[in-house]
């Protein structure tokens, strides 16, 4: 027998007023998780909620949620989610769901870099859209693989609007494709600055830092100190956040902690083939780590185990917070 657990949420955050998003047992039980009802919950809404993770796995996940209006991410929202474990077949039994938890999603923003030249196109500069881009982050421990659902309550602070029970479904695998928390990742042997004629062969940054290419992942894992591994491609961004990730996250952390932890930068794509116009082909290390997207940052503890990982848009503050935990532990 399935028992529906009710959690009524309190959302406060507006500077001018405090709003309470309440829920009742009947409202919770009325949610249906088939495709038709999920689609209906999003009808006539000014944005579409989208899970941005390349994949989710059983255990603790950093869930990245985007709210899109005509393909553009929307900021200035306050997002609360009720998290449901769904039955095996929502289409035939859409009401089969257990309310497991309730989470607030914290906004994380990056500003795409303005006029700049990529190392693969140094003859000219161009502009990425400089508008601040926001995603919403929450950490949740999926105790089981299978189908899950989020029922979102969203406050639009700019327009003073509230939207309730926006539903999205997701699938949680037995494990993520990339290394999981607590695992020791592959001891990869990437090319170092000492292996190439020019650092541009292994780094697409406009001003590459050779200190990020002096140590293999294998060496970093074997050393008794924490490690930051950054899979970032400033020159061939597919998500337009690789360059900001290097400039606003990796480089500042290196300046502050470069003498305390190991830093390793990996280009996700074969730069020679990318620059020749052949296309974007993952490097051997990306294949070994089974990454499905970029940018990706992993923090490893002194045992070489993954202690934290960040995919897509991330802030300096959230990465530094986890890095500080490593140093103090």
C-alpha cells in the first residue's frame, strides 16, 4: 500500500512581503503524472521548467533547473518543489505517487563573457549574450532509481505572480554516467604542457595557464591532497558557459588555493580536429570519465574520491564552499 506523505511548505523571501504557499492533502492527491496532465500543468505559463542535468543517478544529485521563456533562461524567480517518487507506469496509473520531500531551489547566475577572441579564431572578437543567466539548484538524495516528479511552486518576484503545481517528470538511473560521489575516478593520463610544442595544443584559453597542465589526473589522485579537475573548453563552448567558468570560477580558485590543492584542466574536445573544422570529438579522458556534457568540475578528496561535482552553470561561491570543506576536513 502506498501512503501519501504531506509536507506543507513555507516560502518567504520577498523583501516587501512574505508569501505562504500552502498545500492540502486533497490537492496533493489530485496531481496526475501522465504526460497529458503534466503538459496541462504547464499550459499558459510564461516559462517552461527544464531539468538541465545530462543525467541523474541514485544518491545525492545537484539538480539544475532552468526556467525558459522562448528559449531564454528566466531569473528573478523563487522556486520550491515537492518531490515525488512515481509508480512504474504513470501513463496507466497517473495517481500512483509518494510525496518524499520538499526543497527550495537556490538561484545561481553567470554572466556570459562579452567581446573576446577564442584561441581557435584569434583573428577577430565576438560577443556572447552578456545578459545574466540564472539556473536554480537544489541537492536531493534519490533513494531509488526509476521515475520521479517535481511539483513546482514559483514566485515571479518581478511581476508579483505565483504559479502553483507546475509538474515535470524525470528518470533516475542506478548510477550517473560520470563518476559518482565517493568513487575514485579513472586515473587518466592526459597530455601535459611538457608533452606538446605549444600549450595551445591542450588549452583553448586565450591566455592559458601552464600550471593547470603540469600534472596528470593519475598523479593528482595519488597525491595526498585535494584536487580540482575542470573539464572546460573556453574556445569551443557548446553551452556558452565554458569561458565564464574558467574566468569566474577556475582561475579565481587557482589564484586563491593553487598552493593548497591540485588543479587540473582538461579540454573536453580534440582541439586539433576542432580547429580543422572536422567537428567536436571528445578526448580520451572525457570518454574514460563518460561525461555527457560540459563544463564539469570535480572535487576529489585526499583519498582521490569524488567529494563534489558541478555540471553546467555554477558559481564561484558554491564550488569554493565545497573546496573549503575539503581543506578543513
